[in-house]
C-alpha cells in the first residue's frame, strides 16, 4: 500500500484533531442533575420495580422483588 506525503499529512492532522477533541471532553467537569432520576420506576414485563431517592448527599436505590 503506497500512501503519498499529502495523504499522510491529512491523516496526521485528523488524528491530532481527534486526540485534542478527546482530551477536551475528558477535562470538562459536567454537573449531572440526578434529582431528575428520583421517583418510583415501574418496569415492564417481569422485571422488578425500582425506587430512586435522595438521602442527604447520597442517592439510593431500592429494588422491589415481585
């Protein structure tokens, strides 16, 4: 397989850009609003229901067995 200099430079630029994009994504601290998950979740089929609630600074999960 023969790749000329122009294709190598293009490929190198793409790889450097991808690496920079991935590093940027890893450094941003994103706050997630977990309070939107709180509540009683009723499952479909024969799966157990789930209750998600907040207790202090922690979020807890209760699984109800049928």
